[in-house]
């Protein structure tokens, strides 16, 4: 019960805010919580909820996958080459500082609307985190162990598997948890501006039609998706990353 209490309190607070808005603005602008839940249930019954949710999650997952492949590979290379990360750090900081709307606008000009826009937006929003955390993990490796491995002619594949990967893993995992938390938001924003499908697109069309019950229902879908990812995936990953970091420290000592 104690673990469910924060969610119960948060849900009641959200429902209270919705009820207050309904009272102040009227049902045309702010539907009641029951009306929103009824619209949410209708989305589930029609199958539209699961179809659009699958599209958004698929686009986010593809963008995150590509960002991890590119970020991990380039981060490993930058960390292994002396001075490379220092030279590239301003560029990485510039990429991190750019808001998703910039990448969305550029991709819409280059590729038009569709799935390319959300995937590219997620990639651009998450790649810098994967790159920087991976590179920092490589820089944090014990160089004495690497030097000793080379001295005794240990095969590079064995060094990579037994020394490099375990040392980089906690850093990458911490970055990956941040990427998961940010990726689905970038996908939804990109769909709102540059796609005809997905949760973001459904919010866009209901906003234009002023269908407030449907708009609130899709907003509820986004909120529940964020909570599910945060509690079911991101928090356990961060906990695992912290434990892996502690294990590394204790083994190094």
C-alpha cells in the first residue's frame, strides 16, 4: 500500500485540478475527469489507443536504437583516442543545447512529414547523452590494467570483453536511462509537428478540432506512458547503474 500511495495521491491531485478547471472554464473547454475517462475508455475499445501507441513507441525505440549504436561506437572511439573527447566536447554540448524543434524543422524541410521526422528527432535528442556517457566511461577505465594487459600480450578482444565493457557499462546504463526518459517526449513532439500518425499527431488533430475530451484523453495516454516508462524501466535501470558503479568501485579498491 505504501508503494501505491504516491500514485494514488498524484492521481487524485490531477483529477482535482481537472475538476477545478471544469468548474471554472466549463465542459466545452475543460471536460470533467469522468468525461476524460470515458473518452479514454472509448479509445481503448476502438483499438485506436493501442494502434497509435504502438506507432509512437516504435518510432521512439528505433530512434533510441540508432542513437545507441552510433553514440556507443563513436563514444568508445573518442574515449580511446587521447584528446578526442576534449576536442569534440564543444560540439557535443552544442548538440545537447539544441532544442528538438530545431531538428524537427530541419528534417521536415529535408524529408517532409512522416516517420522520418520523429525517428530523427529522437536520434538527435538522445545521441549526445549516449556519446558523452560512453566516452566518459572509457576515460574512467584504469589505465594501469590496460597497460598491464598490453604488456602481457592479452588479446584485444579479451581486454575489450573483460575490462573495457564492464568498466563502461555503468556509465552507458546511466546515459541509457536518461535517453529512455527523454526519447518518447521527443517522439510525441515530433509527431505533433511533422506526422499524421502517433500520439502526438492525435493530439494535434484534436487540438485543431477543439475536441477537448479526446485531447484530454490523449494527454492522459502520454502521462500514463511517461509514468510507466519511468517506474517500470528508467528507475530500475538507474538503480542497476548505481549498483554497477558501486561494484566497480569496490572491485577497484
